[in-house]
C-alpha cells in the first residue's frame, strides 16, 4: 500500500498516467486501478517509472475489464511493448492481486 503523501510526491507521474489513460479512453475503474498499482509498486529510480506506469495502466485496465493491447498501451506511454509485457504480471502480484496464469 502507499502513503497519501505519495500522491503529492508523484503528481507529475500521476498526471502522465492520466494522460496515457485519456489517450486510451479508459474508464474510471481502470484509471483508479492503474493509479493504485503504480503508487503501490513505485520504483525508486526515475528511469524505471515510465515502464512501471505503462505496465500499471495495462494491468489496471485488465483488472477493470477495460483491456487494451500491450502494444496500444506501450504506444500511448511511449515505451516498448516488451516493457509492458515484462512488468505487468509482477506489478499485479506486488500490488496484491492474483495475476492470470495464461
């Protein structure tokens, strides 16, 4: 879980997350899930945050039933598809959800 202060500390990244979600036309549940996953699994290094953000958006949408393809999410977040593919399951599990095994 994350602290309330994390939202303030990470406001620039959360604004970027919202912009990515807007480009993907995600619903409010997917956006909320993505924010929670991102803040709960926040990497220490700034260079890792963009990939974590993209994977959080993908996972949040998947959990909400508002799925978008990994390629589409990656394009919207300006990362490689492999960044999303390699991170999303770990972030889901780290945030306390059960990742699908398919």
